[in-house]
C-alpha cells in the first residue's frame, strides 16, 4: 500500500519523497468555518450579529481543538523542528485567554451592578434620591468596566504586531497549511473579542455622549431616542441613565425606559456569557495541547 502523508504510521520516507496533494479534511473544515466567521466582519455591528459571530467562532475553535490533538499536528510542531512556532502559538493562546477573560470580567461586573439597580427600581418605596444614587453608582461602575476594556484593547494593539509568524520555508504543504490556519484563527479570534469588548464598553459608534446630551436639550426627546437606537444595548443603557441623572426627574416614563433598556442588556449579557464560557474552556484545552506538544 502506498504511504499516505495523512497517516503518521506510513513512515517519514513518504513525506520526504512526495508532497500531500490536499490538506487534511479537518484543516479544510477549519478554513471553511474561518471564512464563515470572516463574513460577519463585513457587516455592521449589532447584538444579534455579534451573537451569531460568537457562535461561528465556537464552531471554529471546537474544530481547532480537535485538529490540535491529531498526530499530524504533533508531527508538524515537534519542538526540536518547529520550536519557534510552538512558542508563538503558546503566546497567542495566552493573548486569546486574556481577551476572553477581559470580556467575561466586563460582563460579570456589569451584571452585578445591573441587578442591584433593578432591585432598587422594583422596590415600590424607593424614592428619587435613592434611585438617583444607585443610577450614579451604576454609571461609576460602567466607567471602571470601560477603563479595564480600554486597557485590554491597548495591550492588544501593542502586541498585535507580534502575532504574525515569519514565513516558513518548509516544503511540507500539510505543515504550511496547518501553520497558516493557526495564524489566521488567532487573528480572527482576537478580532471577534475586540468587537465584543467594544460592544460591551458601548464604543461601537463614534457619537459622543456629550453630543447626545446636548441634542436632548435643544430638540425633542425622540431625536435622542432615534440616535440611541443605533447604539449597542450597553450604550443605550448608558445614555438612558445619563439622561435620567441629567434631567433630575423621577417620572414613571423615565423609570420604565431605564428598566426596558436594562432588561434588553441583560438578555445580551446572558448570550455573551454562555458563548464566552464555551470559548474559554476550549481555549484552555488548546493551550494544554500546545504545552503537551512542547513537552513531548
């Protein structure tokens, strides 16, 4: 039987005398899933789109986890042959975990403060002063979240230039296909986490909150509402609460408006949390597999 480049038991002579005609089926699957993920980046951001994008990333990372455990991956990334590649991928896996953790922390912090605020809103006896105090507390906590996200994104920008691995001169097409795929997956995953972090911080749009506040003063309220509808659910909550504090009123209409925006944001957070927890577990397993390759 002729040796196969996909069968590690066929011997090294098969790999040295001939090149594989096509990449492993799982590499093909990963590339197809990668293309699907990239397709989401060509459209504008919204909560539903971002949830679908995270779902596409879940499928991709799950396939990569399977790929990284194949014998062909071990053969391609053996430390004595490709030490620099394994090190780069390990560094990259840590970057991905850091970005995933930053998103998880931002959601958790926002969720806790949201529930505290909703408790005050639902209490029938809560007065204007108590509610305003809790709203200000929430806005302060949002500033903490935004600052942490801004720091995480700054670190990402500072290290992104190190993500690209030098082009390989390896003649094994299987290895080249694998290396290129893992590089592309890291870039696409970081891009997805970046979009999610920006969404959570409410910075997906260029409009400033100060401009929105001014527009509420000189034009009818529906003008501000139409602008807020273009923002993320997190940004809409920020705008609604800032407006509440600015107007210094405790009208039932304004309270209901705040509560509606908080409930919408909670739904987003629930979907994001589930997706991030899945990704975090898979990324941990991929990193462990890479460490096993390094220590093989």
